[in-house]
C-alpha cells in the first residue's frame, strides 16, 4: 500500500500509520468506493441506455457511444502508466470528470458537444476502471495482511461487495428514468433536460464522495523508477506497459474471457433491448427489463464474491454464470420468437435475469482473478482487461445495424466456448503449480 501521510507534518507518524492501517479504514474505503460508483453509474448507465432514443437525429447518440468506446480502447493502452503516475485515488477523481462532462453535453446535444465529450470520457473511463481495480485489490490485500486473513477470500469478498452495489445502478438509474419519462416520450425535450439535470446532481455527489477515499498504490515498488521521465522514456514506458503483458501466457489465455465480458455487455445494451425487449414490451419496458437485469446482477455479484477463495473456486463460479448465458443464447438460436400474452412479457424478463446473473459472475470473478494472479502489475492487468472489453463493445456498437439477432447469438456462443476453453487451460496450469514459470519477468 502506498504512502498516504497527511500534509500536516505536526501529526505524530505513529498515529497516522495506526489510523491508516486500522482494518475498519479498509472496509470503509470499500463502502465509499462502492457507493461513489453506484452514484456515478446510476446516472451514466441510464444516460447510455437513452442515448440512441433521445439523440436519434443523425444517429448522434449511437455514433457518440461508438466513438466513446473506441476512445476507451485507445486510451486503455496508456491507462496503466497514467494510473501509476497519478496514483489510484487521483485516477478515480479525474475519471469522474469525464462522466460528468458527457452527461452535461446531453443538455445541448450536437456534434460539437457530444463528440469531444465522448473522446474525453473514453480517456476518463480507461483510468477510472484501471484505478478501481488497482485500488480495490490494494485495499483487499492490506485488509488481509492487517487481519491475518486469506488474501483470496478477502479479494473475493471485497469484489463481491463492490460489484453487487455497483450493479444496482441499473435498477436505480432506469427506474429514475422511467419515473421522469413516464409518459414514454423519450424525445420530449423538457423531460429529457430535467432528467439530465437530475443525473448531473447525482454525479456531483458521486464525485464528492470519491474525495473521502484514502490514497493507495497498487505497485509501489515500480513508482520511484517513473518519478521523472523524458519524452522518449514516456514512449518506452507506454510501449512496455502495452507489450510486456502480452508475453505473459496467463494474459493470453484470459484475453478471450476479457473480450467475451465486453461482448455480453454490448449485446445487452445494443441487441437485447432493441430486438427482444422492445418488440415484446415496447420502448417503455426497456427500463423495467434493465432493472430486472441489474437486480439479478447485484444479487449474483454479492453471492459469487462470498464463495470466491482461489483460482479453482473462480473457475467453477464462472462455469455456472456462463451456463446462464449459454442457455439464453441457445434459446435465441433454436426457439425464441416474440409472442403475445403473459409469456410474451415474461420471457424477456427471464432472459434479462439470466444475462444479469452471468454478468455478475463474470465481472466479480475476472476482477478477483486478476487480483490473485497479477500482484506485481495490477495496473497493467486491469488495463489489458479494459482494452479488450472496450474493443469488443465498440465492435458490437458499429456492427449491430448490419447483423441479425441470430447471427449475433451465434457469434456470442462461439466466443463463450473459446473463452471457457482458454480459461480451463489457464486454470490447469495455475493449479498444477505452473504459474511461477508463466509469470512475466
């Protein structure tokens, strides 16, 4: 854990260390981080879900999201080094500004406001998520060390709490949007303006809450080397942070799972709501289905985190969550069609719950797994996760107008099978004690 001493040098050093290392401070930081992300993404998640309908003229909303995730992917290559330089807390604080500005741009949406805001938010998203993964894992390790607890169990529990609370943003944000736009007319200017203003207020509270976190660093031993760096050294450091992890066989084996985790999220946002929920429940039913998705996601994240203790436990939990996705994808491929009546309303909600279960498992377990396997390069590992997630999300946003629902389901099922096969190989290597020989130098 990095140095977090107060600027007030008159305070006794022993008292500072005692207050910082107290186990309650670690748990408190997890609570604060989780609630801050809940506020930020309750606002942003609903904004993202509404983009394609509120800003539909010239496909401004959809194109803005595509630009956002391309920017996210590009800046993720630099995120590891940026988070090391800033520190994980500062990265989290700076990252929230992008979400605030993107939401503010929706108050006056046009190409001159949305495109720059999307590019900047891509940068902010890259550092806030690398910072989140680094910060949460560092906090879990400190807590495990100070309380003499099993590190893997604490990492699993902390990730379960974070992702469980975070996932409820889908419930809160979408129900808020449903209430403020209850007439179902998402194109109404005054209603949309009021909604985005409310979201800005929520985001502001989330940004303020982030200030109460203690400072932590994920890879303290590497920071002195990067305290002063020339232009050529910066380029070299960026190249190293991007290329070096790719020489680690563990990263190569888990990249398909990274990509699938992004694919399944984009599938829900771009395909499921548009081609399954909307025809069955109407446009006004999207908020309700996403609330069901978020509730299932939150519950599953909390439960999965409690059962996480090692790589082998992560494997079995991921298999269970992936099975829920496989059932939905096979259902779409083999049998599903829009029907009328009660079943026509129930089927999309059941699918939403199953997709939420799978997402809760994947996000909780992937983050816990990275914390267990990549102790010496947390920022680099989480940066790779966001590179591949954002790449797959951007691809789906740009491809969705040109491929059918069945084709998308087939692509998803194939990607799921490949990612699980590669993950099984990784698990066998780690369990057999090969991980030490697979680590990057």
